[in-house]
């Protein structure tokens, strides 16, 4: 079996489409070689070896790989004319991780591997640059120490031991920047670093280059299982089995002086999607200096540089002198880089995020990948590329990640409110959106208040979880490609980075801007589209859904077979969903309508009545309320079907439990408080979810079904008179037997007939059922004889199929997910394997007796992309979901169909 794949000098054993085996980074390094982009030579150890390593352990894996790795090293030696471990002409390499899906900052990279006390002298002599050689050496020990030898501190309070040493030397010498260390300082640092390693680990720092290499390879494999990586995978649904590849690659140096540099670039704007080449670089720097936010990075293009300076309040003179663009400092290289980015985008037909290094006037590419982007940028880029005919309609649709559309649907700052808001500071518009919240300074405290803004000097991968929880992220340091910016864009979270005039005091938990001090818990607002930070809360308004978003929806409707309805209980929700393109209501719950104002009183009276007469009297009071509600909702969805579910929850949920309310009710009904109390106690159930609820209520008290039917039919007739096209569909909940459905359907039809006679007018209506009890799916062929439609209520169906109480699952589901009993929460993502069978079977049996039976789904799953795809495959007619998920479902339905 082949485990190692080499690349270099315009040829490669791998290709872009081998990302499963080589990881994204490795596959693209190979591909770049094949299309003539300059890439330092190297090799990739496949992801399969990661799995082997996890099974076999270190020793056996080294044995498996030894021959192939040694000959791959020889391959690099040949292409570079250097030798691994040779002190006169050394080969130095980087060891990099690379999973199938990019996991930014999750796995650790080691640079400058191959250095030791002798090689460093050789490197100094060969390059004539002693400072560079020693700087590279101290970085290597630092990275290797942290990543491989476990020198990284455990807790957030502890400083990195190497940084501590450096800070102390800086203090002694009275210097501030790493670049100010003299050669002797660096030599001193190396000695101190090695001592620190010896002291902490009890072992000497490895000097043999192969020992170093094997240690690094194993560390990359180990990092696949570190907590950060595991968390990221959870968050993004990446399976643990995939494993990471290891890339070993000849070093190129961006830190060899002023004609060397390193940087990252995007072929388009990752925040807005505009087709503007952009990025950041640092002269005389290596690797992650740009991303880490240690020095202020400079812009690649002149235009970008000017815009940046404006946002930072820096004059053009100061900008040109202190922060010139690459276009100005290295025009030739800039031109070459510009051409490379064009070539890469054309080749991959998607926005690319690239890493490059310039070594003494020569450009090298170190990575390219499809760039992370915000929801807005995702839509714009796909639609632009579609219009430019770079990709076709179907590809454009498949490019889009449905759940990311969500970012486009939420409020933005109201422009008037923004104009009058007090601007505290301005940073870079790192990730767009509007965020308002209370300040917190530590990622693990992001849940301290309901809405928080995480404020940090800079963020690191440890902060991931907190960044996810916070509404927005504000950093004092770091550019558009800093960790905070990249991660925030990936999450679709509002972020302002590099707001330089903010001073943080973590210890005091304060943020100072000018002479104003803000404390933890103070409210601020962030505008991720302009980089502005405002005092207090700022008003927001509805987003614009035309333009590119409209085009996406248009294309979706062209391809989708299923239609999308919404779950809505109020005219307001119905209208929101309609704006988002919902074609009908799949579930209108009536019980919420009973809680408002006066209604609850009449409802309680109905429940507590001891006779049918008493119940009817109370129901008569409820009728006008219900009719009014139904008129509102049927009108809001005029022209489309509205599925109204009859009363479903256990009655106990409506009765008063407090003494005072019980007393008032007793007075109103003219009974004693004891009678009320007894009835309340009577209604108490051991297991209300499996108790007296759903159609069981309508069967024991048919007058409830009568009243609700009357309200629905009368509402529809009233609307018809006004010229409104009302299309009610009455749904019987919690049916498990044919008889249950049949009896309720009879009550409904009888009542409708009566109302039609009274009014001398008619409308069309449907009567169907929710399939949410496993038995109903099994006897679907019987039920379908009488039913006009089925709607799978997958919340209850999941609850009853698994036997997990929805309300108590919080106690064990997290453990189940942690231990891998379940891969995902079945209440969020439809369990296709189990619950899915019931849906398939129910649909098939139902349609076996009624070919044109309308079938839909109305649980939470109706807006979850993988579940929507399942519904398409199973032949459902529609999915129904909450209003804000309608666009997501429309796109998912289209993706399932193309
Ligand atoms: P990440 O996935 O966190 O970006 P990378 O493996 O891409 O990790 O590398 C981290 C940094 O080191 C990047 O800036 C990259 O460009 C740089 N780097 C990696 N390999 C080399 C190399 N062979 N020569 C120079 N720089 C390198
Ligand atoms: Mg990288
Ligand atoms: Mg239900």
C-alpha cells in the first residue's frame, strides 16, 4: 500500500480530487504543482496512516513508514540540492497537518525542522545571515517545544514558558519587538529555551533531524484528537474517523531580510463577496506572524491599503511611509502574485484563500483552499460566478450552504439609529452583521449574560467555543486575516478586529478608550460591515431580501420538487414566512391561542366544567376568539393551504395552580375553591405526554372539535365573502388507530355541513392527520382511506420511536453524543435509519390506497438540510418549518433535486 505521495518542480503523485486521501492541503499542494504554480517540494503522508497510527501506536507506524519517508526526503533533497541534517548545506522542512475539510488553526504546524546547534551554524554560513539562522532556530525550538514536547501551558492564566523567557530578555535589554533581538540575544534564548525543555520534560531537546521529524509527524497525528480539534469537528459535523494527513515540505523563508515576506490573500472579499483581490503581508517575517496579530500586517493592494488607513485614521503620508502595500514595495512580485491568484480562481472556480512566502525576491505558494466566507459573501460569489458563466446554475446552487442563509435573514442596524449612535472606536470590518451585547473579556465567560460581546486583545483557537456563544467579537489587535476574523467569518458571526485605540486590562476586567473606561457587563454594539463600535444598544431593522438572495431563491424554486410551508401560529409569523417564500402553513397550533388575555379564563371554565352543558357554555365564549384568529391567519396565507391542528396538549397545562387564581375562577364560575382544586388534582397525570391529549380530547369531548371546526369553517366563509381565497386543512393530532381518525373526521364533516347549511354557502376544506405515533405509520393504509393528507409530526414521532421524552432528554442526550451512542441529536437531525423507516413506510402504505395522498412533514426537521434531502428522496410533497428556516428549506429542497 502506498502511504506517501511526493510533489515538487511541476509534478506530483497526488491531485486536487484526492483530498480524502491527502487532505485538502496536500491535495492542493499537489495540484498547484501540476498547474505550474511555484510550490516548495515536499510530500504528503495519507490520512489512512492517521487511522493506522491510532490503532498501532508510534513504533509500529514509524516502521511502516520508514522507507517511504526516507525516499521522499531524498526526493526533496534532490530537488533542492540540500541534505537533511547536513551541517554545511542543510534541508529544513515544515511539518503541517491537513484534514479533508479545512480546520483553520486547529492543528499545529512546525517550521524550520532539521536545525540543531551545528546545523544552525551551517545555515548562517550558507545564507550569510546569522541573525536569520538563529531566529529560525529559536522559533523552531519554541514551536517544537509547544507542539511536540508539551511545553504549552494548561490553563489560560499561565503564560507560555518561551514567551515568558523572551519577555524577560526584552525587559532586560529595554526592547519591545521580536525583531529587535540581536544575534547574541537569540543565541542566549536558544540556550534558555533548551534548559526550560530539559527542566520541564527531563529530556534533552532532540538533535537528530530524523528524531525531530518522527516526533513531529506523531504530534500531527496526535493533534487530530486534541480538544480543540474535537470541538471543531462537533461544531461542523466532521466525522472523527476521517483523520488528518501530514505534509512535509521544504522550508522557504520570509524572514531572510527586507526582500523577503510572508502573507495571506483572498481572491475575493470574504466578508462581502466583492470581486476584489485582497490580503495582508509582513516583510521579514515567517509563517503565522500575519495571522497571530503580533505585528500590524500591511495590505497587499494599494487600494486596500488606502481603505485600511482610512478606517484606522492614519494619514496617507504615514501609511505610505510605515505601512506600504506589496503593490508598492515589491511591484514585480505583486504582479506575479496577482496572476497566480487569477489562475487559481479560474482553475478551482471558487474563491481561494492562499498563503504565500517571498524568499529573497522569489514568490512561493504554500497553500490554497476554497476560502471561508460569510453567508452574504457565499451568496454573492456564487451568483457572480454564475452570471459570469464560470459555473452553471446547478453548481451555483450546490455551492451554497443552506444553513448559512440564516445570516442574511436577520436584522441589520437601522441606518438612522447608526447615524445618531456614538462611535467609540473603529476597527476593521472583519465579519459583517450587527451585534449588540454586554462586554465579556474571557471566552469561557461568553455565556455570562444573555447577549455578550467578547472583547479580546486577540483571539486564539482556545477561544473557539466562547466565540460561538457570543453575539459578536471585538479585538484590539490583528487584521482581516487574524484568527478572530477568519473564524468569525466562518461562523457568520459579527466581528470587528484590530480596533487599535482600545486598551484592555484583563485583570481589572476593563476596556479603556481614550479616557473612558468600560467594564464587564456594559453594553456595546458592533457593526461588522463598517468596523464601527458603538456605545450602548443600537436599533436594528429588517434586511433586504431582493438582489442576489432573490436570485438564489428563484433558482431554488426552479429545481425544487417539494414545496416549502411554514409552521406559524399567528398572522405575523405567517407574513414573515410568506416574505421568505413559504407556500402555505404546514402546522398552525391552536393551543397558543388560548393563553392570551381573557381567553384563558374561558378556556379554564371549559376545562373545569363538570357537565357537557357547562363545557358548551364556555366553548361558546371561545368561539369568537378562535374564529378571529383563524380569519387572521387564513387571510395572511390567502391562496395557499393552511393546516390547522385541533387542540393537542393535555388540559392540565391550562388550569390555574395558584391559590389566588383558583379563588378568582371559583368566584366567577360560582363554585367553591375546593371543587376547583379537586378538578385540578384530577387532571394531574403521571405521564402527560402519553396521557389525555391529542385526539383523545376530541373523542372524550367532541364539543371541543365541534367548536374548533365551526370557528375554522366560519372564518373561511367570512373571508370568502370578502373575496379572500381561504384554504383550510383541518388536522387531527395524535392519531394511532383508524377509528380515532374516523370518529373525529365525522364530527368535523358533520359540523362543516351544519355551518354550510346555516350560512347557505360552502368552501373547500380538507381533513387529514398528523402521523406522530408509530402505530399510525404502520396502519397508514387504513387511515388513508378517510384522510385527505398526512403530515409527519417528527418531533413526537421521534420522541415515541426512540422512547425519549423530549423534555427530559437534556439529561442524557449530551452524554449519548459524547460517548458516541448517537452521532447527532435526533430531535434536530431526522434519524433516517429508524424514524425515517416509519416515514417511508407510512407514505408508501398511505399512497397504496390513495395515490394522490398529500404528504408532508412539520417537525423541527422540516428546516434541517439533511432531513429535507431525505424528505425529497422519500417522495414527500412538502416540508414545513419555522419562518426563518423557510429559505434554508427552499435551497435544501433544490439541492436535493439537482
Ligand atoms: P494552518 O493550517 O494553521 O494555516 P499551515 O500548515 O498552513 O497551518 O502553516 C502555518 C504557517 O506556516 C502558514 O503561514 C504557512 O504558510 C507557513 N508554512 C508552512 N510550511 C511552510 C514552508 N515550507 N515554508 C514556509 N512557510 C511555511
Ligand atoms: Mg495554512
Ligand atoms: Mg405532536
